[in-house]
C-alpha cells in the first residue's frame, strides 16, 4: 500500500521547473500527481509517477537533487467533510501528518489524497480499520 514518491529540490530560479518537466517528458515519464512547496530560495517538487526509478535516474543525470520516499494515497469522499474524516482517524490515533496534497478523480467520483506521516505503517492500520480505501501504486497509475 505504500507508494514511492519522487521529491526534487529546485532552486527558485527561472526555467528550473520547466527543465525538470522536460527531462521527465523526454524520458517518457507520466506524472500522476504533483505538488510544489516553496520558499524564496528553493522549492520541493513532489510527484507520483509510474516509473519512480527511471524518473530518479533521469533527473539525477541532469543535476537535480532527487530523493525517493514513501507515501500513502487514500480515497476520500468528494464532499464536505471527506478529508476531515480521514484526518480525524489519524489524529485520534496520535499519528502526525507531515504533509498532504490531493487531486480529484472523476472516473470514481472521489478525491485522492496523498499523505506523508511520521509512521506510515500505523497510518495504514488506522485507516484500514476506519474503513478508508488505501490505493496501491498500480491503482493510482490506472486512474
């Protein structure tokens, strides 16, 4: 149920994001989800891609600082309170959420929330016990 996520350190300067996208495009890597967090000096581009090892390799070859870590992706009702329910389960189990990002998948009428917590195994257990659907990498790549 854990999914590999690519995190790319980007200097906050013109063309750097475009260059990263160009590298992935030329390598034939499709991006299923992404998020960018930034400061005035740098940004962190986080992505879910079908071929994380290939993305890591190609970005590193082009002088990007890349890290691969694990996240989980869950289905959330695409309605008010959907995310609150999931976060409530984690909060009640004292699991800290480090960050999250989301996208909406209209084929299944659900929002997909990507979550990084300090304890993914505990998060998976709590969410499964709470009836939350946790998606595999294969399921994300089919959306």
